[in-house]
C-alpha cells in the first residue's frame, strides 16, 4: 500500500528588494490624490513652435469653457475646439481634478497667455496676461468694443484710463471709429487670423 505524502505548508515569497512586505501600508485607492496623472510642461511660451502654440491656445479655450460650465466633459469639449484631450492634459493638467470619474476645471488659474488689444492705429498690441482674471478682462474689453460699434456709446465708460497687465486700453470714440475697418479681422490670440480669436 503506497504511503500518503504529508501536505507541506507553503513557503511565503520573499519580498523583492526595495518593496514593503506589509500589505496594510499600501495606500487605499480611495485615499489617493484625485489628480490627473499628468503635469503641465515647463517650456517657455516664447520657445514653443507655432503649431504647439496654436494647440496650447485651443487647449486653453477648452479649460476656460469647462471652468464656466461644469457640465462639460473633457473629451467632447476638446474635440469641439479641434484639439486632442491629451494636449489639454499636457499643458493644463494641473487645472483639472477628477470628480465622480469626470474631469473638472478650476475656476481660476495662473497660466500665462499673450492676448491682443488694438492700439490707436488698429494694430494688435500684445497683452502678457498672467492669470485667468486678466484673460477675462481682455475678453470683456473686446466684447465692449463690439457693443460700442453696435451703437452702445457708454460700453467703454468703465475702461477709461484703465490698463490690463500694464497695457493701456484705447477707449476714445473718435479713435475707435477711425480704426473700425482695420478691426474687421481682429483676433484676441495671435494664433488665430494672425492676431486674435
């Protein structure tokens, strides 16, 4: 009659060098920081190739739109602006966090972006904005110029004597009327139409 072999206890695997063998020290998934896995690049804006600069500006539009409307989703919003979601993540990842599985954009930020306002001759003047507040001011100023051209004579009253990022704003009615033809194709961003949005 053959002898029965006694079952042998399994030997525990030795932990690999540099690892922690105590499972309880692992950070639970729910406790991990709920931030995207990417970080914004640190290349100076002036050194970005034109194509990359255009992509970054579009990505900034995505971030701004999502900050205004929390219901927007990253992927469809990025596609609507003609940019890949990965580009938004690459340049502005730190401005997003995941909430219930969806990316949410912060309301304010300190991202730099060069925007443009017209000078007394209708030429674009660069405004080196340093945060979302200054970008919003430039956009509001140009919207008010549009209101002025549509007949609202008081649209620019709040901007008299004001500057944005050190750049003086043109609010003279006579000056703006004289340069109206030059502003037909004016753009806020240099990457669009050679000068603005």
